[in-house]
């Protein structure tokens, strides 16, 4: 029923599962998480993520992955994200998206130009493959949206959205979906919840970004895909829907995103 549109399966803290990823996979199934996209941030992660996808996908859990370079990677890694390399690695049915790319000036703005160039190339790879683009943005919303617009990106996800309504509307106008993480459930996130209530329901996704950003009531603990129903539960309270209805809605939205050929 539930789709976790953004998780880092190769980075999960498995202490609660005796160090065994199979335990986290079983927890997903018990929580009715039936699909998840494992996110790649560096080419060095590809083999590990692909192994997880191939090993743990089955009739009850559909796992896919992304291919991309995170904006916080070093200069050499950012420059390695060529269109040719990305498209070659991502030309597989189990690769559902390009990213996560985007801009992150929060941790460092030393490589702004390289981040901008890397984002543009990953947009081009997404366009070539006709697959969604996964875009985070921290302390860089204007530059991020300007590049998406100038490069004619119109097919993808604004990941872990935490910005204002004006930013959401501009992203929506470009054709992007808005994905909410556990942050939307935090006590101090009322402004973000107000934004969520304005986003068209057919353009909303949910995610964990696990092992980061565990939602209430798991806040402060290591996150995992089994917790994505708590994000749905928070949104259900805003939309006057049941948690299951939000799970079904956002799962359908994710299917529609993957079916697009921008």
C-alpha cells in the first residue's frame, strides 16, 4: 500500500534488526510498505544498492533505485557526473530516476559552480532517459528553480520539501511533484504543514529519507522505510483522510510519475 519514494537502503542503521538488512525488509512488509526507491548519492554506491534491489525484491515488495551524484560530494565526484556516464548506468528497468542531484549550499557553497553544472547535466540525463529527476535544495531555492526552469526540467520530485508555498507553487508549475518527509510531522513544522495543505493532492509523495529524519513518534531514532506510514498519518490528519487513503493516494501518484515520459 505505502510507497517510500526516497530511502537510503545501503545506509540504514540495522541495530534494531540484529545487523541484518533482511530484518528491515521484513519490517517494511509488516508495515504494508510495498514499494521503495533506494537512492544513490555517489557512483561508488551503485553496486551495493543494486545488490540490495536484486536480493530483496519479490512479489510483496517492489524495489527500485536511482542513479546520481549528490550536490555535497567533492569536486572530482561532482565533475564525474557526465550525461554519458549517468545514462549508461541508468539504462535499466530497475533504475527509476536520476539523482539525487540538486543544490545544497547549507553544508558548503565552495563548489557552487560545480553543483550547478552537475545539476544541469543530471537534468539532461533525465530528459534523455525520460525518467524523473530527484532534486533536494538547501539554502539554494532560487538557484535550484532557476536552473530547473532554464534547462526545461519538468519531470521529477522535489525531495524532502521544507520550503514556502511560493517555492512549492513554482516547482509545481514546472511539473514537479512535492515529497514530504518526517519533517512535516515535527512539532515546529506548522508552516510546512500549511504548505502541504495547499499542494494538489495528485502531486504529493511521501518518503522517509531513511536513515535520517525519523517522523513523530520515532523522532530522534534512526529512520527506516517501515516508518513511512507515520508520514502518511500526519498528512491524513491535515487532509481529513485515513492513513490508508493517503498511502493509496501517494502510491498512485508515484506510479503516475514513473509512467510519465517528459
